[in-house]
């Protein structure tokens, strides 16, 4: 991906905002901690700088659209290859002895 100075935002600030949004998305969806770093590398071609502490914040700009497109492309590839992905459901998250209906 080629980088262009969009909306006058310096690259470092764009990287910080992007990583922050990816961390927020990963936390909201319950993804593994490394998910945000992998997506960051897909966007910027490098791993995020661990020395810079970034807090999770709601995504800005087109980041949500990009993540959605990536997920749709992944799902389409899984279907094409015949990979069956079982969605997580609430009953899988609890011990059945603990749940009383």
C-alpha cells in the first residue's frame, strides 16, 4: 500500500490512530491480541512500534470499512476453499452447569 498524506495528517499520527482503532475493534470483537498488529502490518507494511503506548479508541475514517472488506474477502476465500468456520455462540462460552434458564 502506498502512503499519501491524506487530510494533512502526518504519517506517525495516522499510524497511531490506525493502531488505536484496530485495538478497539479487536477488543470489541474478542480477537486475540496480535490481530491488531497483523492488520496494521497489512496496511503499513511494517509491524507497529511497541515502544509507543497506544490506547484503544473508536476507529476514525474508513478503517471500519477496510476491516469489513477484509473480513468479507476472508469469508469468501474460506467458502471458495471449502473451509467451514463454526461461529462462536454464547452456549460455547459457558459451563453448562453454571447456566440456569
